[in-house]
């Protein structure tokens, strides 16, 4: 069976995926925890922190993009 093994391409986020985002301690009283729907335009809402485009990215790329985006709000 090992000879028949195949690697699958990494999953790419697309509408209408739902992503679970957990960043509870960004700013006091402004945590970010919960499900976020990937809208038809490829964006997700981060509430107080705005929105970002995630369609076409892998989950790791989405995580890194969200981290980078949220760093603007943290000293």
C-alpha cells in the first residue's frame, strides 16, 4: 500500500468556510474568540480589528496573516 500513497495538496480556505479564531488577550476587553465566516468576497471580520482577506490561503498562511494584522494593535 505504501507505493499507492499520495500527498494531497494543502487545503485552501474559500467561502463559505468557517474559521475558529482564538486570540483572547490582545487588548483588555477586546479579545477575539469564536467562529468567523469567510464571506463571498473572501474576507473575514475580526470585529474591532477590522477585516482581512483569507480566501485562497492555507490555514497556516491565514494564521500568520491574522497574527501579523493583530500585532498592529499590541505594543
